[in-house]
């Protein structure tokens, strides 16, 4: 095992890549008696088409999430469900655009919990009968999400921002998409992407590293898995131009919602993506958070009841979104069109925000679930873990922040709002 250390917090992570390609990450801490286990695959909803062994596969939207349901099929596997309940543990799973994660949180018998998690992942039964039965459950989940107004307008916004991108489709898909999914397709994806060399295991909590590593190795030896040729994701061609500039959604809400989004080519910033996120996070929170001067102005003038911002990167494109709750959305749009071009950041404000980032970095290591998520998302998105994030933040400069701020352009805008 290789030992790596997260700087400043001096927290250790043991790493080992097994012969079959599975990567194992062990984070031991005596800050808790609990443990958090996960096994993840680098396959998510951003894969709409892929090539493997000279075969091109078209993926139906919602397939990654559907596959998650069939792997974590606790309602069908009564024996495993009973084992989890008897241990007092909690099992869950989630799918993003970048990957799928299966996890168990517990406090008793970590080795038995780990065996259960591995059994779930490696003993999947996907057939036409249980796929058809699952469609109704996922359909209800889709409807539930659409009942959430913030989800609904975000979904519409990304459909308007992009022409061909995966982000036009929700991770869960649409009901009409789900109806097209077959056991054959799910088994094909499982066999192509759920390979040992596309999988990683994370164990965080209070445990014996040698015992856990021996358990994982012994389990893997019995499976006799071998690395396979990994699929090549085929990206859809996308234009810098937004598809729809303005849309209204009719919803009977007490206060309306507005999202004002800017689409840019991220390459113009010529900086590492994770650092770009941090710089933009500081710039945007300084201008559009609940503690910003602009919000105080909007609140006093009745322009907005709340104000927030977000950053998303979709392949080569950067999306900046300003969100508001307002009694007068047209007034908000009129003002934000002018004020968004007056972004401000003093050196004092920059340094203050930077200190908050450093504080948050340290606080992340107080919670084993936060640590697992940090490791997991880094591997899914960037295929690496940065152990020098503290130094990277320390080295962020006001001069660079001003350069990035100067490059933000407002040529490609999409606005969405609710109306009664």
C-alpha cells in the first residue's frame, strides 16, 4: 500500500491498486466509531454514446440511474436486506453525470458490512421481468423530482442552454426514456463499464487497514476478475450558442423563481478546472450571496427575496447561474442584466473569502462521509486526488482573480422564470 498525506491536516490515505485493476482507498481515523464504505464505478449519465471493441452503443437517457436501481436491488434481495437491518446499517446509492456510488454506513461489524456491499455490487441479476417491474418505481421518482420547482426550472434551463449535450437530459431520464430501457441494454452497460479496472473502493472510519485490505483481496481473488478494455465515451458536438434565450414556466407559486445563466467556453480562462471553480466561487459569492451588498440593495428595493449563484462545467463549457426568488421577476431581470456586468472584488474581500475556503477544507476532515465524498468525486471527475489543495488555495492570488473576472463575458445568455 502507498501512503499519501493530505497537507495541513496531516491526514493519511492508504492506496493500493489490485492486480485486477480495482483501486482501494483506506482512510482511518479515531475521531469516530462509525464507518462509511463505498464502491463506485466511473460511469454516469454523461455517457450518451460510447465505443468499445469497435462497436458503437447508443445509451438511452436514464440508463445509468436505472442500472443503479438494479445493482442496489434491496427490495428484491430479502436476504441481503435482512443482513443490513440486523447490523443496524444504512445502505444507499447515488448516480451523477460522472459516476455511480454504492455505500453503507454503519457502526457494527465493518467486515460483514463490506462483504454485503461487495455482494450487492458483484452479484447483480438483471432480467426482463425485474427491469419491467422497476420502470413504475423510477417513473414515480421522476414525477417526484418534477414536483420540486428548483429541479424543474434547472432541468428546463439546461435544455435551453445546450443543443446536444448530455446535460439536456436529467440523470433520472424521462418516463418515455425509461420505457425504452431493456435488460439487454443494462447488462451490456454493466459488462462494459462495471469492470474491475473502472471501479474503486473507499473505506473511511475506525478500522484495521490490514484486515480490511486482506478481506478485499480475498474476495477479489475468488471472483477472478480481469481488467477489460474500457469504453471510449463519444462526446456530442456542442455550440457555444444557447439554444433558447428565454422561457416562462407556468407555476402557481407564492413567489416566482428566476434563473439567469451565462454560457462560456471554459478554455478562455486557461487554468485548471478545480482552481477555476474556486476563483469563480469567490467572485460570485462576493457579488450574489445573501451577504452581498447587491442582495441588500435588491432586498430593500423589493427586487429579490433571495439571491444565490452557481457554477457548473459541462465538458468544454462553463455555466454561471444567478438564481433569485422574487415577487417581481421582470424587475429582477431588468436589474440583473445591468448589475451582472458590474462584478466587483476588492483584495480585502478576496483574502477574506479565501480564508473561508481554507477553513472549509480543514472542516471537511471532521466527517467521514465528507471525506469519502471528496475522494469519490475527485476520482469520478478528474481521475485523481489532489493532496495539495491547501497549498493551491494559499497560492491563489488577487491578481489572478482579477484576470479571471475580466474574462467573464455575457454574449450567451439564457433566462428562465416562473409565472402564475
